[in-house]
């Protein structure tokens, strides 16, 4: 019995750390828009901001890529898939979609990814999904609809909706690929190496799409304005690269390893809520009553899914208070 209590305590701590890392990742990702918007308003093209974000992060992570160069031989498909889907795909599809449909609609469609992750777990991996976890996803998506106020600008552009759905599918790839090898113990691919090479692959793809040689580089040496307050453009770019990309991806991938793709996917829905709150505080974009209610619903959905997700490798769904996760192998990955 004492051994059982010890294992339960360790599992609980591991799950708590994973949830905390997922929250940090959501906050980091959520802060990207607040820092990027002043740069865009100062004259940079949105795709150029995306390229700067990914290329800068790839440069920061380059020493880790050199250190984990064995991954190129051991897991080339994983590195290519993570770079194409988890880095370049999400960004490119999302920015293409908002050129045709309202941002709120594109964001809502993209954050259908947690529901798609549950579909992957249930029908591809053939693992059980608890009704409570499914309810958490429904609540999160419904709350997100309120946060982005989808009813205020709905436009049924078929191509735009397909592009946004492409971003959602790429986000599923991010969560699923982040989880690859988490049960392999010491043989699991190092998450930092995967991120480093994913950013390098993403930079290569986005270079072709964004064509940075056409960028107005002088904007980066000037000043941007955040709700009327002057901010140095290099400072905003540093935030986007170091916090909203490097820290966001590192904590996000490690959280998936400690939780599961579906749980981390639902917690990631908080990114939209956090982004809206930050825009309210820093950019003066005020929240309406439906947005506040929607934020509360997203939080409720994330909590329900987090406490009711199936254990990895378990043949039965795990409810809150049920059998513990086996985190013994994954605890070494962080």
C-alpha cells in the first residue's frame, strides 16, 4: 500500500507539471498576436512576421540541432512532419484563411483541433475516450465561439473555410507528433531536438512562401506603437521569437509528453482566451459580456477534459480518481 501511494503521488505530480507546462505554452503562444500586431501596423506583412518568428527561433535553437544531429538519421520522417505541420503548416494555412474569412471564424475552425485529436485517438489509435473528455471538448469549442464572437462576422467562403480547416489539421499533427515516442523510455526522441529541427524545416518552407527578400527591413530598426505607447520594434520581435515561439514550443511539446495529445489540445484552447485578455489590457481591445462568459466556458471544458482523459496505454477510459497514469518513462523526457 505505501508503494501504491508513492506511485500515485508521483503520477499526480507529473500530471500537475504537465498541466502547468501546457498553461505556460498557452500563455506564450497567446502573447504572439499582441506583439505582432504593432509590427504589422508599422508596415510589415503578416507572413514576413511569421517568417521572422520561425527563422529567429530556429537560429536560437540551432546549437540544439547540432547536438541532436543523430535525429536526422534516426527520425527523419518525424522531423519533417513536425516542421511541415506543427510549424509551417499551421502558420501558413491560418494566414491564408484570414485573407478570405473573418479572423474569428478562422480561429474557431482552427481550434476544432482538440475535437479532431479526440477523433484521432478514438478511430486511428483505437483508444477509448471518456464521455467527460468529449464533453470538455464540446464546452471548449462552444466557449471559444463566444470568445471570438463568431456570429458578428460569419462568412461562408468555401476556400477560406477549407484553409482554416487545414490549419486545424496541421495543429492536430503538432499534438500527435509531439507525442511520438513518449512510451519509448530512453529511446524516445529528445523533444528539444525535435523542436529545433522542426523550426529549421519550417523556416525552409516559409522562406519560399513569405519571400523575406521583399520585406521592408527598415521597420525592424524603428518604433512600433502598442495602443499609442511607443515600443522598440526589436523588443517586440525578441518577445515573439524567444517567448512566443521558443518557450511556447518547448513547454508545449514537453506538456504533451507528460499529459496526452487530447488533454494538451484542449488546454491549448486557452490560447485564444489569453490572447483576447492580453489584447484587452495592452491594446485596448475590450472584452464584451459574451466573451467573458465564453472564457469561463473554455476554462471549464479544459478542466473537465484534463481530469477525465484516458490513460495512455490503458484499455479502459480513466475517470477522475481512477487508475493512475504510468509516468515513469515520460518523467525523464522533461
